[in-house]
């Protein structure tokens, strides 16, 4: 589960934006969600395009007197009466500055500040919103800052490097970035009726267990997608809609715990031809490609 900045707004903002505590309140939210078994993994919000006044680790660099104040980390107006000042789009979350990732120190600050904020056992990673950088959700930025298409490409290129640095750091810490979840490993949304047998045979082997599996969901055949995932997934795996999803995509099955492969290390087996299965603690997951039917362990 990933907590957006709007979660518990009345709590983190009760002392005013400049004293807001989104990260601390979100960490406590993660602890409570895990304590009542509403989540097994929990991620907290940050923003890659914007430095937000209401986020403690970002505010620390935004204002004189703050612990990490450095105005060079942000984009400035290049001309006009306010030339040289930090470009700010104040909104509901307070002041909003724009990160200047063309500087290596900005990339490093963003990575290190986020990692410090998630270095707690109740938090499993960050939801780094707007990972493409400018002009995500701010289409007028080019005209405001006199940026050409080439300029935007340059900024977005450096944003992608900053994002990869963050992903690498989360992995090294045993955590992850929510925006990195998706189908990028080629697994896709699971097999279709016509590709079922070939799709499963490609993955029904010991070698497949050595890779991380990030599988999407075919909403038209959810049970088949889920069964394919359970039968073929390796020790490190994710099933879902990717980083860009919300409660409208929620499925109660995401909270199921089917246990572990039984016996330990058990992997996919085919038999009879076209029927793939794998035993779990709470039952057998199977996908019959001949009949296009699925069986999911009881939980």
C-alpha cells in the first residue's frame, strides 16, 4: 500500500504547512496499517518534480535557517522583474519549488533525503510521484522559464538519472520505489487464452526462479492472471497495476496470504499436458490452459 500526500492531511497539517509532518505521520500510518493487517508492505509519499514545503526532508533545503538550505537545488526565473529568484507555484501543499537535477548535488540530496525518511522498519519504500520531472502536471513551465523542447529533454534526462539513483539506493537498503513497479521485466499481464501454454512453459522452470517478477493484471481474466503469478513467480515478485494506480483498481485478493511453496523450494510443474500447478501452504494454485480455468489456494 502506498500513502499519498492527502492521507491524514488534517493530522500532518494541524500545526501549519511550515511545520507539517507528512513523512512522520505517514510512517505512523504504515505502522498502524501493518499492525491491523491491512498492509504487508507500505510506501510513503515524496515528489520528484517538486520540492514541497509540507514534506520535512524537502523543506529542510528550501528556506534560510533550515538544516540543509541550498537555493541552488531549485529552478530559478531566468528573466523579468523576478529574475534570479526561485520559481515557486504555491498551492494546497504550500510552496512548491522545482528540483534542478542537472546538478549532481541535487540528485544526491534527493536520494539521500528520501532514504533517510524511509529508514524505518515500518516503511518499505517511497512513492516518488511525478518521476518524469518537468513539466509533469505543470504544462506552462516552458513558457514561464523560457525552456525549449531541447531544454525539457535535458532536464527530463537528468531526472531519469536521479530516479534511477533512488531506485538503486532503495534496492540496496532492502526497500523499493513504488513508481518502479510495473511490467518492465517483460512478464506483462500474464497469459491469454491463446498464449497460455507457451507462456507458462517459458516460465515453468528453475531458471525463472532466479529473477524478480513484476506482473501486471488482465482485468478480463483476473483469476487466470493470479494463478499464473502464483504458479510461476520467483522469491521476489509483485502483482498489480504498476505504480500508476489507485483505490479504483483495488482487489481484495491483494491482501491474501497463501503462505509459501510447499515443500520449500517447490516450483511449477506441468501435468497433464497444458495444466500447470504449484503447491502452497494453503492449497494448490493451478492454471488449466486447455480449459482456461484457474484454481487459487483458499486463504
